[in-house]
């Protein structure tokens, strides 16, 4: 029996059905990191400003620090861990590496998820569209140009994206 202050939810995370019991006030970010062990979802500002906690919920980017886990009951969630195919990096991950699009790496999971959503919707965005899509993701290290270059490389087809 589940405590009255706990809710049983079912999530499909990175293609895998997961069941977890959470308090109604538990954030999706905390559920992913602490309950499911998916620590690629980083917590930066915890106010929805920095974008480091971005995940896809039913194909839409969401700041997981602003969403309760119970709101995601029944949803399909993709985290940065779900981008790679086993040991094979996703084309965006490979491009970020090749184009030096990360330094400390803290913002990288949110940038990758945001970029993957952009490329799903618009496989060949121009630089302005890329910068607009990334405008909600903050990076304090790279100055963004290498990140834009990496996304453009994938959009241009050099990685089969």
C-alpha cells in the first residue's frame, strides 16, 4: 500500500517503462536524478532560467526543475542519457566533441536536448534559428559559437543527422 502522501506514477524514460512512487511536490528533475539515477539532467538555477535541466516530455522541451514528477505520469521522457545508442554517440554528441562545444560541460545536457528538439522540428535550421532555439540555455564557458557550429554541422548533414 502506498502512503497517502505518495503517488505511484509510470514514466517511459529513454524508451524504458519506469514505475516510481513520489510525493506530489517532488520535482521531475529530482525524480530523474535521485529516484531513477539519471544524473545527466543537471540542476543549475532551479528556477527554469539556465536550461541545464532540460528534458523532452512527449517530444517537447521542458525545464524539469519546474515540473512536478506527478505531472509527467504516463509521459514519454527523453534525457541526455537517451541520446546515444549504446556506446555510439548521437550525431549531436559527436559534433559537440569535434567542434569543442563544451568546456565545463554543465550546460551540455540541456543544450543537446534543446538542439535535438530543434533538429527534429527543423532538420536544417540557419544560424539565427539555432541561436533562437538556444536562447533559453545559458553557458558561462564557451561563448556559444562552438555550440552553434556543432549544431550546424549536424544540420548540414556531415554526421548523417
